[in-house]
């Protein structure tokens, strides 16, 4: 396998143009921390973007940052923290799930549209993705969006790139919106008997005026420090406001414990990383998104598969670890999402599985034919020769 390591936009364009002329596919890698996510690929070339890193422009007063796509998240978060700011979509670190090592990068989390527990309050990664510069599978340099939210005309291409997993273009530079970091954080822990009661409790808390920014339920007492299944509710902001809202939630729902700033930060970082499931060997891990009201129902399905699970996003996100046998529960899980009437909506992503499993089972939710046809047309527009990350999202893409 040849390795292409461009140092700037021109070298990136030349590298893509070279594999295009040869009609030989290439795997795109930034920091290398997510190579186990998606269908396995075998390509004659590797496009290593690691040299396309560094802060290009940062205006703290404008809450806008531009950086090379391969800028490590750790570097970025240190810079933002020094200015009292943050990436509000709370990008998760999945290295514990995949064991790939490497370094999570800004371009990587945007290309995969990965968001952590704060998504329920602040939105997804794509909602903070303002603009980019990239090279398409045609070998063309193009850019889209800009450094202000309103500087978008025509197609909002950052939304299209988010979640494309490098199958449409190789990102060289990205611009994101940042937000002020909270002064302090607190978490309220409430013992809860079962998933159905937990979903009702989380729904009530999220609908309250207390501005809850994280709502999760752990069926086993593995993370919270209390000896029972528990709901965790997070509040953030100025210290007096956080104290008031923490105490109000505790009174209204009968809190069993509260966590201070540091312990809260640790807990929610582990939630985003799916830490309760990461050490379960011999198990496939699914990330299942559906309407929050169906979280308990889907948890029952996972229990019937001899699975371990926990809920995030107020019940709208179910993390599940099931035995890696047969299809690792894929047919059962996806049928449960659709429901008995076939009208249920949601999707299940196989976040961790052996290469063999990821070759035979659809890693991403299969698309209805009209949507699949649209995806094929988009791919044709950006990468007609199928040279960029071929087969990572679907066998024929």
C-alpha cells in the first residue's frame, strides 16, 4: 500500500488527481482513530491527512475557528479552554471502543457527524459546521460555507459533508462555530427502577425550565457511584444558577446523590465514549437512535438478545452490546426500530464489530430506495470513479 502525505492543498489535489488517473481507490485517514468505524476497506493507497493540521484563524470574540482538517481535538480543546470556550456538540472519543489508537481530529468528527451527550441541548456536529475547503473525487478543489452563519447561499454543503465519512471529498480545512464554556457543571443522580420510569423522568426533566444539558440512564450501577440503576441529569452555567437548578431537580425527583464539577465532567466524558460497554469483549456494539419515548421498548429488545445497554439523549440514544454471533442482532434490532406497524423511525449503526461482521452486516441503517437513489446521485456528482473510501458506508458506494 502506498502512502500519500500531502502538506498543503496543492499536494492534496495532486494526490487525489494521481489516484484518479490510475483509477485506484484510496482510504482517507486523518488521525487514524476511527478506522474501525464503518465497513472494512482494502485499497492500494492511503491518503494520510495528518500534516494538514494547525489553527488557521481564531476569533474568540466572533466565536468562530478555522483549522486544518487533521488538527487534533486535544490541541483544539486546550486552545478553546484557555479562552473559556468549547465545541458545544461535545465530540466523543471512541478510541476505547475501537482500540485503534491514533488521535481524534476536528475533520474526523465532522466527517462522521459525531456528537456527545450535549446534543439534546446544543445540536449535532453538523449544526456547528460553518464551512470547509476540500478536494472532491474529481480532483477539483472547492469550498463552501464561510465564517459567519448567514454566509450560506445555494446548497449547504457542510451539512452534506457531515456524516459522509470521507466518501465525497477529502477535507483540507474546516470552520466551526464555538460557544462559551459553562462556568461550572453539576449532575443529579436519581435511583430509578426500570427503563420506562427512567424515560418518563428524563422527559419531565428535559421539559422543565431547568435547562438540562445531559440526561442518561444506567441500568447497572457501573458508573454513578450509587448502588442502583440511576438516571443522571446535568445542568451547566454560572455557579449560582447551577446550584439553584441542581437543588430544584433534586427536590422534584428525589435525588440520591449529586456530582460536582470534576466528577460530572468525568461521568459525561465516559457517557460520550460509551465507556460502560467498551470493555465487554466478544460483543458487537450498536448505537441506536429513535424517538425518546421508545427508548425503554428498544432496551427490552436488547435485553432479549442477552445484551448490555444504557440510554443517553433522554432515551433517544440507546447504546447496546450484544453477543457477536450470527448477524449480532441486526435483523431483530432494525425490525424493532420499525415497530409492529412498520412505521417507526430511527437508525442503528454498528459502531464496533469484527471485520467479518462488518462485511456481512449493514453497518449503517439501510436506506429506502428513493433515498438510496439520491445518495448514489450525490456520490456520482462528487466522486464518479468511486475512488474515495469506497465501500466504507455501503458495499456499492
